[in-house]
C-alpha cells in the first residue's frame, strides 16, 4: 500500500534536508578551515573504496574551489599535529580536529 510509504518518505526527506542545510551553513560560514574540517569528516565517512580512489587534496579541491596551496597548508599542519593520518595522500583516519586553525 502506497499510503504506508509516506511516513518513511517524509522521514527520509527530512533527513536529506537537514544534511543539505548543515552542508550549506558550513560551506558558507566564511571560514575555509571549518569547511575543510566538515569535508574531511565527510570523506572519513565514505567507504574505503571511495577514500582509496581520491586524494585528500583532490577531494577538498573539487568540493571547495579553494586554492590547492591553502588546502595543502591546512592538510600539512593537521598531519604535523597528528590530527589526521594519511597514506599515499589518502585519508586513513581523523584523530581529532582542533576548533580553530
């Protein structure tokens, strides 16, 4: 019965809208660092098969449009501080992301 699908459909659409709103608010916050952190968390949640196909730099660059030098600087500092772990430029793990850069 199609009427029984409405509650599930509404719940799913509500979830999608919430995620889109969260994404838009983060990406338009004006802080490149907060946008990068948000996307790093998104990348960490991707399946291993996806994370293994794209470098952290390319993932962030494609989704932000920020310069590669800015993204590289942030990634480098996060790696130095052991906040993130990468292997062959691919994200392995996020240990903890500091609030500010």
